[in-house]
């Protein structure tokens, strides 16, 4: 988002009052249009897992959004970028204003975690390793399906209103949105007895 103070400082430096009025209105219009361009198109027909089986065939996708995690009395929030192309996935978590962060890469053969300290740690491909790095358990291999609105095809599940239960995790889709790929999740809540994760997806992209 453009810095508002910078806009005003540039506008008030103009000597021509007519130009000032024109630039002010153009700047305001551009600011409003920029906000509208990124506004999601929400849908009211809710979540229906049985209508989403075709999404198992997606070759690749990515999204940008925000995530909030609570575990007991501890909580944190971050922006999240997740890119998946075939068997190669990259997840980037960043703190407020881009401070701190961790980058996770998942392939068939390894998991790599980069905390930005100059050292990249490699291990076998396992949720346990990511749990050690993040400090809490998140089933990333199932989450890659859950974020798309699908159940993990390798595990049993139970349908419930607006979601399902799988591997002792309750996955609820609080809000859906229209995208170029079709109707995709916007607000997702994932929880078990210890961890609650809330995800808001601002933008979806599909890769061929």
C-alpha cells in the first residue's frame, strides 16, 4: 500500500493550485481503485466437499494470505505465501512488517528450513522435523489438501457441516471466494485439542 504521508508531501510541494486539485483527485482515485482491485469476490453457497474432487488434479497453485496460530496461552500471527508446483512446495512465513520469518521447502526427498540466519537445515521429509523447527505440530502434508478445500486422500475422514474431521483435526471453511480456479477457500479454521490455526487467503493463483 502506498505511503499516505509521501502522497501528501508530494502534493503540497506543488505550487500550481489547479495542478494540486487535479493530482489530489487522481491520487485519491488511484488509491481507492487499488484497494478495490484486491477485494475478494465472496460467495454465499458455502462449502461442499463432494463438489471439489476435480481439484485433486490441480498441477500447481499458490496463495498469499494471513495466518494466526494459538497454542494454549501462546499465539502468533504472520503473513503466509504458499507455492505448490507438482512435488515442490515453498512456504514463506513473515512477521509484522516483514520482520523475522521462516522459509520452508518441501520435496519428495527432503524438507529444508531457512530462518534467515544464513543456515539452511535439511532433513528427511517428515512433519516431525517441521514441528521441531516451528515449535508446534502442524500436519503440513495434509494441510496442502485442506487449504484447497480437500480431504487428504491418504487418510480417513468424517464429513461435518462446512468441513470435515481428519486425523483428529477439525477443518472448517468459514468463507469461500470466487477465483480464476473456481470457488476456493478464503477463511479456514483448523484445530485439534491443543492448536488452533486460522487462515485468511487474500489471493489465489493456479499454475499450468
